[in-house]
C-alpha cells in the first residue's frame, strides 16, 4: 500500500520573518480543473497554471483537482519563489479509508471481486469500449487511445452501456469503474482494471487532488482519507505559522459533487441506501459531517480556516429572481451550523462555477467554493473576492481565449488575532 505522506517543500521565498508581524492572512480556495477529458483543453491550461499560481498574491492557497502527482510536482516547482512551503500527499487504489463507519449512514459491505467480473457486465463493458474506440478516441479504432471528451462519450455511447445502469448493483459497480476512468485511461487499461482489480473504480489511480501552498512555514501536516465514490476524497490539514502571530490551522478539502444525469448514476457504497442524486447527496453530507468532526477534534481553540470546493452552496436572489442557483443546499446549511461562513459584509455573492465560463458548457451559476472559519469571528473577515476570473489561455481550436479553469477562485483576507 502506498502511504499518504505529506511532502513539505522548503525554499527561499519571501523574507517573511524580517518585517513586522503581519496583521492579516489571505487564504484562497481554487479548483484548478486538471481532470483529464472531464474538462477541455487540459494541456494548454496545464502549461499556464503554474505561472498563474506563482503570480497569485494570496498567503495560502487550498488547491483542488491537481489529481496527478506530476501536476502537483509541476505546481510546487512553479510557485516555489512565492510559496516555498507546499504540502501534498500521495495515494493509490490501495490507500485505506481512515473511517468508513458513520452512524447516520450505514455502509454497504465492500465486494471482493473485480467490478466487471461477470460475463453480463463484461459484455456491456466491451460494447461501450468498442463504441468509444470508434467514435471518441484520441487514436481512432485503437484501444490504446483515450476518450477525447466526456461530452462525446455521453452523446455517442451511453446507450451501449445502458444495461449496466439499469440492471442493479452488479451492473452499477461495473459502470462505476468505467465512468471515472474514461478521462485519463486508455480503453485497454480500463478493460484490464475493471475486469481484474477488485479495487478499481477510483479515477486517477486513486490519487487525491488537494494540496496546500503557503508563504509561511507549515507544520502538523496530515491528511484524513474519507469514503468517496469515483474520486479519492480527503481532508488535508496544516498549521500555518505566521511570524509573530498565533498559529492558524488550515483545512483543505473537496467534497463529492451531486450529479443529476443518467450518465452519472450513484454507484457507491456510502449513500445511506439512496440511489441517483439522493445517493450522491447522502455521501456528500456524510463527508461534511466527517469534516466537521475532524476540525472539532483537531483545531481545539486554535483559529481555523476551512477552505475548498464543497460542491454545495446557497441560492441568491435579486429583484425576486435567483442570480445564483442553490446546489446541495442542505450540505451547505449543515456546514454553516458548524462553522462561520467567511464572507465580508460588503461582498456581493457571485458564482464560482458559472455559465459564462466557456469550460462549464453554460451550466446554471452556482457558488460552491467557500471559506469557513472556526474560532474566528465573522468580523475578522476584511474582504472577500473572486480570483482568476480574467485568467485565460489562447487555444487555436477554441473560438475565444479559454479560461484557466472551469472554476473561479475565492479569496478572503482575515484580520489575525
């Protein structure tokens, strides 16, 4: 089993200790969207991501969706001058979940066989892979190709694997191996993994996507591995040691999204017996409970900042019409009862996953990237702002410049105690 060990890079960054003790701390959450074929134009955006983060003016950044170890390494190298302290973790399909038991959500026992072990599942799996090889492959008619885009896969080949979605737990488990591996694995690799490896079914080889970048020294770095379907879900923690100030605990996380599409059925074990969107939501709320429990247990009386892509957020209204759609609002309300939402009094709520972002495909605008506080009052929030809104990269095949990510970042500036 590959252990989850933090790597903290220490370099020669800003001379933070020479000046007077800082009065503020600026913390940002940013989903960088390096997720293979899930999000278009990854290669071009990847090349621009390191320089963009290196120019970021925050003190601490909670990064999500840097799934590959190579992307984490590239980001850490690119930002070293500005963020000499970096915490990141390695995981694999063999990584154990820290705690699967949730009294409020019974867990389905883990199967010991490969996800697509049965002949019926393999028949549908093979039909789907053949369709993808013909219609959506980076190497047409070759199983060594990968999916060109998930939108192509949904448009052309969902019908070929419909039996997996509609034939009960066995078929869903096989589909739950196929779907998350499509954006990054070759078709030959998907067939091999899903028919032979009992642990197959997490994207990116079971790696997690969060890392913490900091101007200031980090200590007490650790990670809690949560149950999750399709992607490895973790809570990363580090103590930020601001010169001349009390330490601040920073928690970085990325909760399961709530899907509502035939192409994204709930295939996991953590949905409290629910199926479809309710399964995804139940899993997400269970993760939020674990997050609250973990912060309560480890923060003590120390100021804590909890940042990330929560895939949940409130509805916002203006002139009697919604300007931002609610997303998993029950989860957001659960979090708001446990923590203080870090929003400045003068901040006009704005979407962070927005229809005007070319990479989202015109989705409803939602505010799902947040910063919360514990042991810090709402009055300590001096400012709140979106980040990387204008950041973009030129792509010859795109009609306009492409945004750096499908998310915008969110930054809060806090008055330190």
